[in-house]
C-alpha cells in the first residue's frame, strides 16, 4: 500500500472516531414517585448509567404544560460542581413546552460514574387530566454529549378529598336524612 493511501486511511479513521458519540449505554428517566396526585410536586431525573468524558451537554426537556407547572432544574449526582443554565419554557406545539438546558464544567471531565445528570422538579397542576403524561429529554444538535431521545411517564391521580370535608359531608347527609324521616312521621 502506498504511503499516501495509508495517510488518507488514518485521517478517515480519525475523523470517523471523532464523530462517534461518547455514550454507549442507554439513558433513563427516573421519576420519584412514578405517580402523583393533582396539585402535588414531582421530581424527575435524567440518569446515565455510564457517564463517559462529560464536560458539557446541551439538551431539551419537553413536557405537557397542561399537566406540569413551576419548572425548576438542578445539577444531578453525576454533575455536582457543574454550572447549569435552564432557559425559559417555550411553546413546542399544542400544549407541549420545551426548555433548553445546558450543563458545563470548568474542571476535569466526569468519567466512569453512574448517576443523574440533571434533577428537575415540577408541580402537577390541580386541574391536570388524570392518566399518564410523557416527558422526554433529547440532545440539541452538535451537543458535546450525545443524549438520545429518552422519555419517562408520570401517572396523574385524582387529589384525595381531605378527611374533615368528608366527615362534614357525611354529617350533613345524615342530618338531611333525619329531617326527611322526621317529617314523614
């Protein structure tokens, strides 16, 4: 093989290996708890089981604004010491909203850990529709850290009626029944 062909082949391998994303293991969305009542807070984490050479990441979080409100984000267990910038929620079509999130460190890259990259908190709206609601994370184009589209589900349950109100309604019902029976006799 000629020297020129060898050099071109080496450059091709160097270019292709630089284009391959650093992550090789699946990501997951961890929801604590997996279901919550209307009007209650919920915490969601983007978990990476094998963080590899993480210096910076730019990604979107997409969620349903009819279900979730009061968005806040913090660095996760694998990104302590990183700076985090979360943008303002922007309409993404229908009731979906997307938030741009950026993580970066000025220190050494994080490598060989398993943990959450970002921890997100929401409040489930008091009038949110009951059932499952999906949210997902996805890397922005040209992000330094490739995060595939990773989704999670939250089950919205009906808020429970406080006990004193139930007892009061029962008492009013019993009083109404007693009044009806007293009038008949």
